[in-house]
């Protein structure tokens, strides 16, 4: 619209300037031609002078008895007729020119709209691809066809950048997934050996104590690897979508978390309305578990956690609110970064710092969002939303 208005405005201004110049030039030319043809009889010009200055001998006989011609009155009459002809002619020219300019301006607006749309179509395609990349994966490409102009060069450069980023992130995800997968086997072997050693009848107390510490460390490493695998899977995107009843998923996650909440002295309060979404049921259940574990672990004894599942503006929205220590408002976004810790808030919990990073990764994979805000009085309010079906 802006380009069309610019095109039409420039054409209108140019047309007005052209009409003005044409009007002045035409008026001057008309005045000169009339001066040449219909000049004052006192100046002896051709047309009037030829009429009024002819000798009586050359005047036809039928005019010999006519009264004498008043040259002054004739001059005034001719000048008045000349001015009327000039005014009528220039007025007609101006009116016709403005009407023609109006018609041409309307046609130019339509043509400008079509040309602007054709010009901006490649940019709209680039913007659409960039939007898809921002909300999904790096696999999309513009693949713009056309002559090798500036827009084609921009699209090809953008495609090359996306390809390089895709290769880089893909290599990183594969490395994390492969390394996590390969490390699970030796950890499982270590856990088995430690359990066997601690269970031997002749094992001393020091050996059992050492085995328990090593088993605790091994369990934490397994949690870390499991979190890395889930994070890599979420960032890879979804290969297939399936209907998921989020109300049922959240209810199941709350039931699994109640023993942990009772042990920590935290009250769980659930309200779940029917909400159907499309995605990966396993990843979505992992989101619910991570949010609940985070709300329970970083809470106060005697505190509470409210879980609400419902629909909002076409989105299935899960809201988890918990009491707990104060969280600086300017550092809330840090909790979604892998391994990012907010001082003593995460100390001594046995958590590996991937829970909310996984939540954000799964939200992005489902074209959704996750946000957190500090709750007045301490704790957090976390909202996880994905498109409903």
C-alpha cells in the first residue's frame, strides 16, 4: 500500500506539474498567435487593418453608402472577443487536462498496486520462510526462482546461511544424542557393579557407604544423560504428530508427583479442563513432569502448587504456579537456559539444570511458547501453551 501511494503520489505530482507547464506554454502561444492575427487596427496589422484601412476605391460598390467605421469601438470589441476566446480555450484545456490526469492517476494506482505486489512477492516469500524457520526447524529453504537480481542474491544468501546453521545445529544435536546414548551403557554397568558390591554379605560399612555415594552420583549422571537426550530430541523437531489429551496427561503427571510433593510438604491443587492438542505424547508428559518437579523442588515446606489446564485463544495452556523463594524478575529468563542456576535456589537439589530447558525445547518443537514470571511473595508462574485442535 505504501509503495502504491508513493507511485501514485509521484505520478500525480508529476502530472500536476506537467499540466501547469502545459497551461502556461499554451496560454503564451495562444496569446502570441492572436496578437499576430488580431492586432489593434491602429497598429496597421493584417486582418483588421486590411478591413478598416482599405481605400474607398477598393471597397465594393454596395458598401459605398455605409456609415463610417468607428475604429476605437471595433478595437474594443475585438479585444473583448480575443480575451473571451483565450479564457474559454485555456479553461477547456485545463479542465480536460485535469480530467485526463484523474483517469490516468486511477489507472496508475491500479498498475502501481500490481507492480508493488510483484516486486514485493519475493520479499514476502523470504519473510514467510524466515517466520517458519523461527517457529519450527532450519530445514526450510526459500529456493527463489527468477533472474539473478538483488532479491535473488538475498534469497540465495539466506538459504546458504540456513544450510550452514542447519548443518551446525544438526551436528551438535547428533553429537549430544550419540554421546549421551553411548555413555548410558557404561553408567548402567557401573551401577550394577556398585549394587552387587554393596550387597555382598562380607562387604564392610565403608564399602557400603562408598557404594551409596557412587550410586547417587551415577543416578545423577543418568538423569543428566536422559535430559540431554530429551533436549536433543526436542530441538530436532517432531517427525509425526498425534492427538494428545493434555488434561489426561497432566492428571497422570500430578498423580505421579503426589508422593514427592507429600514428602516435601507441598500441597498440589489441580484443575484440568478438556484440551486436545497435536504433538508427541511422551514429550508433552515430560513437560508436565518437569514443571511439577521444578515447582515442588524449589518450594517452601507447607507451600502449594496450583496446576491449571485449559483452552485460551485457540491454545492449550498449562499454568503452574508455586510458592517458594523470591526470584529476581530480571533473571527469570535464565531458568530456561541449560545448566543455568540461580544461586542457592538450585543448590543441593540433585537436579541437573535441564528441566526447564527441555520444556522450552518441547514448546518450540510444538510451535508453542513458554513464559515465566516472578510471583509476588516468592515463587514462579510458568505458562506453557501449544496450538489446540
